[in-house]
C-alpha cells in the first residue's frame, strides 16, 4: 500500500493508535503490535517525564514506534501551548497532536482556541496535527496557518458512533485537496467505520477507544488495520458511482438463443 507522508516523513501504515483506556499495559503493548501502526499518540499529562522507566513510555518501543505527544486534558489554548512546549523541552518530540477541549462532558474541540494555539505552535517550529471539528471553514484556517495535517472528528470521542456525517468529512477532504493528509480522529467504532473513512479519501485514521475497550483489543487492532487497508485500496481502485437505476451485472447483448 502507498505510504502516508506527514511533514516529509513517510509511514507505511495509515492507522494511528492511541494508548489510553487499556485494561493493562501488556494488553496495550500487544494491541499496538497487532495494529501494525507506526504512529502512537500519548497524552503528555499521562507521562512521568522524570521517571520514564516507570511510566507509560516503558511499554512503548521507541525504536519501533513514532511517538506523537498530544495535549489531551487541556481546556484552553494557553494550556495546550504550555503542554506542547513541555513535551519538546523534555525531548519527546517537536510534533504535537493538538487538542483543546474545554468541556469534559461533550469532549468536543474548541475551534477558536485550536486555531489560536496552532498559530503559535507553528510559528515556534512545531509540527502541528490539530484535532478539530468537521467544519470545513475551521479546516481551511488550520491549513492556511501551516498545520501538518487536518484531523476532523468522525463523531465525539469514545462514542463509537462512526461517521454520521460523511458528506462533511468529504467536503474537508476535497477542500484540502491533498496538500496535507486528512486524518479522521475520534468516533470510529468498528473496522467498517475505518474503511468508510478511507473510502471517502481520508489519508489515515486514528483509533483508540474502539480498540482498547473491545472484548479482545488485540484482535480488534488487527481488524482495524485490515479495515484501513481495504478502504484505502477501494479508494484507489475507484468505486462505481451510485445510481437510482438498476443495471444487470451480465450484459444482455449476444445471449445464446436470442433471449431478450
């Protein structure tokens, strides 16, 4: 399958995975392995930067996975900026998955604060991957700022509701026009959701809850990888257009016996 390229860096897998909500660290480690993912996102606020051997990072092979710190838990632009700076200063990465979520009840991103934080971080040399709404106007502003990806939600974090508004995501994909990758982030509940996202033309998906909270996270991680691969292959193959008029799968011309 063709590679995913973000900020000049190439990745074979188009599935990104999170590290939260697993029942055990060993289960997380096995699920990461089964997913085939190369990009693994970690909440900076969950990492003990002083004692890494005793933290989440001890279970992630940093020679194998590309670590993407995220600003989960930040309610304001100022908090997100400070958290990104802390991660970079601690040597985690100058890449950041930017999240600004003011309401813990809805877990919906704040588009205004996200744009504000993204502008500052891009100017400071960060590679910014912003989690945002499915509003194409916000996507355009993030694109114009210089973000390395656009990451609209499929549906709210942890809901598993899939992609109830695929036309809004397709509008963002068409708007971005391949200038940067579009990554569907949040709400994916099943491999079919991941496949649909890829069939729409998304460049990648990020999945956490649907894997971590599955009855068998390791099997679900593998299933998600296959869904992403199938969806990407279908997109590149070019699906038939939808039609209101049925058409026989076998041609009627030239049938033996003159049957019409």
